[in-house]
C-alpha cells in the first residue's frame, strides 16, 4: 500500500484548500484514515479521522467547524476540505491508515506529506 497526498500550497488567511490522500496497491475500503500535521518545531498532531464507512469522524478542537473529512471509496481517496485557514494551520499534512479506528488510533502506512502554508 502506498499513500500519496496532494493539494497543498500557499493560501492567504481565510482561504481554502482541499487535500487529497490517494491510495495505490491496496484498497482503503476497510480501514480508517487519518490526517495529521506537523508544524516546524512542534510535535505531529492528529487533525481528523474517518472510519471505513465514513459514518464516524472526529476533529481536533482547533479545526472543528472549519475542516471536513470525507472519503470516496470507489476512488480509494480521502479528502480534507480546509476552510477559513489560519496562519497556525501552516504545517506539513500527512495521511495515514488507521486499521482499527475508532477502536484505537494506531497507524501503519503513511504518505510523504504535503506542505500547507497560510500567509499573507
């Protein structure tokens, strides 16, 4: 299984971006997927997760109401719609498989990340 993120870039505060996590080599259908981010000098943190069916999601408090996670299993893709972006959202964003979400948050496969920079 390989995960590849895309959609990052430079955006002004208040702007929007949609990140995509596309899997190849295996299906994502039966697994939870999470988006994580790591800002310079900070620890990696979980941003949002979604269950295999899409029926269960969760969000970090810092992004609730602004970010939306979704999945299109027929396309082996999980998206993260990010609205009302703030400078503090600047980070490298990663997607990862969480095989047993929501029972636990252990991850196994990771993408290489995509940079999101929010700046005027």
